[in-house]
C-alpha cells in the first residue's frame, strides 16, 4: 500500500534554530510535494521535487530516491514559520492525486 | 499572486441534506481537484477533473459525491444526503498544466459541519 510517513509529529524550536522535517515514502513515486498548512487551515505549496534539491529563501527541500526519503529544512527559523508542514507523494496519475502524510506541527518560540 | 477561492468558508447543515461547495480555480488552469481533511486527520484526495470530466477518483468519492463545472469558471462539489462523518474541511485546488514543475494552488477550504 502506498504510504507517506512523516517525523516528527510535533516539533518545538527556538527562534533561529535550524529545523529538519523528514518524510519517507514507498517505491514508485513520480513527485513529492512539501506543503504548509496555516493555523487557519489554508494550504500553500512550498516545493515539488522528483530529484535533487530545491531552495526558496530559508527553505530547502531534498529528496533521495534510493532511500525513498525527503527532508524539509528551515534555516534561521522564525515564529512566523509556525505551521503544519505536510509531505505528499504522487504515485502516478494526475499531479494532484496525492497521498498525504499526517503532517508535522512546528512551533517556533521567540 | 493568483488564488483559488472557495465558498462558503463554513457551512452547517442538517444530516440528510444536500450541500454544494463552490470553488473558483485560477482562470487559466486546466486541472481541478477536491480534497477532504477530517478534523485532526490527514488530507485525503477525493477527485480530479479535467476537460469537463472526472479523470480520477478515490474510494472515498462514492455515489454520494459529484462534481461539475457548470459555467466554465466555478467548480463545485455536491454532497448528497450528508452524514455526520462528512464533517470535514474540503479543499479545492487547481494546476495550470501537468508539466513538471507546476505548482498546485489550494483554496482556503470550506468547513462543513453536519449536525
């Protein structure tokens, strides 16, 4: 069964800390997405990856196809980064046909 | 920044009633999606829609659900004979094309409470 597992489930950090959120998935994905869900519920797409690494501002996403693992890193974390970060995998089919992880709730303290 | 808009933001309905959730995708987008998130649980894919027809649907998307694009701009999710377990946040999303690298744009969601 195609699954997406995330860790940790909850993460508390001090402002300025480097943060890593991990995601593992089953074999055979065509793309992996990192999403941010705001406290109000809205979802924003951060990255879509099929290989290698992508960077946007203080966010970095990496994927290791052989190990079926992806990480989301946040450098110099800030309280406004507090949100739920969700990993989601496309196992084929339409790009939006995704299997979602349970999310990692990040809280960054000032 | 383009956005996907959803209405209503919150709806309370009696069990057994029909509900229509509305979405306005980004204007030049071609692929449309609905997802569901039950409170405290993960987001689940419901259905994808392209070229005025369903292209894929999950096991959740049974005969109780239907989607349509009635007027070329709105994209609706209809839930017939609602049950308590249909209470959830429903997200609409759209993508311009399915070429590699295209961003999925999500709406802010519609909270459905069935009482």
